[in-house]
C-alpha cells in the first residue's frame, strides 16, 4: 500500500473489527447498515468488508442520530438533508465569492 493511500478518505483501509473498535459499536451494527444500504463497504477479494475513513465518519453520524432515538428511515433522511444543505451552503459561498460579496 502506498503511503499516499493513508491520507485518502476513500481508501478502504479498515476491517469491520477495526471499524467497530474505532467507533465503539458492534460489528452487527455495521453489518445492519450494510444490509440497509446506508453504508456499503468495499469488499476485499476474499469478500471481507473494508471501510474507508469517509464511511467511518458517516457511521459516526448515524450512531449519534440513533443514540438520539431516530429510526433508520429518519436517520437516512436527516443525513441526506444535512448533506444537501451543506452542498447548498457551499454553492452559495462560491457564488458570493464570485460576485465579490462578503
């Protein structure tokens, strides 16, 4: 593995055990997110799940929402809307910059 891959947010570097340990969740929780198509880890040649740092960040967001009592459907929708809002804010900032506005 080239060292540049260590900085790549989308490099599938973490096994399910490592991901669960880092996030303080059970492996079954990660499997359930995979089954629900919320977090789809890359599969190794041997069929083992491999998670990226970006996916670990998403799982951490999901866990917070679950801990707040939200259902899987509500969690999925909240994350979708949060991501859309962040993208829209980025576009607005870019347009303001182009127009020379503060």
